[in-house]
C-alpha cells in the first residue's frame, strides 16, 4: 500500500441521514460524482490530504459513526469551514496535528482497547500492527520516518 503524500483536498459531505464524511481526494469533481445524494459542505486544500484527513478523524473520533462518517454538529461544520488550507489547520491551537518529530524506534504504551482498535485497522489494510503504527507515526510526523 502506497503511503506517499497526496496533494489535494480534504472534504466534508453530508448524506441524507445527517452523517458527515471527512474524506480526501486529489480530484474533487470525480469524487463528488461518487456521492450524488450528498451535499458538499466544505473542502480544505492540502499538500498532504491523507495526513490532514487522518488528523481530523482523530480529532472527531468521539463523534465517529462508521469509519469516515461522523455525527458532526452544525457548530463543528462551521468551525471546519473557517479553514481553507492545511496551514490554517496546523496554525490552529484547537486541532492537534501531531507535527512533532519522533525518534526511531518509538516505544509507547496503549490501552488494551486502543491496541485492539489499531489491530483491526492494521488488519483491514493487510499490515502488521507495528508496520501500521510506524506508517501512522511517519504520516503524522514532520519527520520522514525511520532513517
């Protein structure tokens, strides 16, 4: 699975049931064609759309309904509409962007519940737990990853 940077957009669309998808794409027009019954709420320009998408997923994790779909309030959407670029989000003190560098190897401890959740995500992508964590940390970091 490729983990290269994807310049493009992080978008918010609302489905007829009120759930909001936080997704990323390099081609907005083609992506919106895949959601004919959804309303485009906002798009944020980004040099690394996948990293920004994952940052927003983590920020709104407590409102997650299903994978990339969230129960965002109108206030949440209004807040996200204040950002037009990735730089705006990074400059925000409200959203933790995880831009700190990590030393390799990284040692940290997670709760059993979080460990199970990471294992499920890794399995969906066909990755080993440690490989998945290494990719996630590299994407969230300003570093390029292990030397």
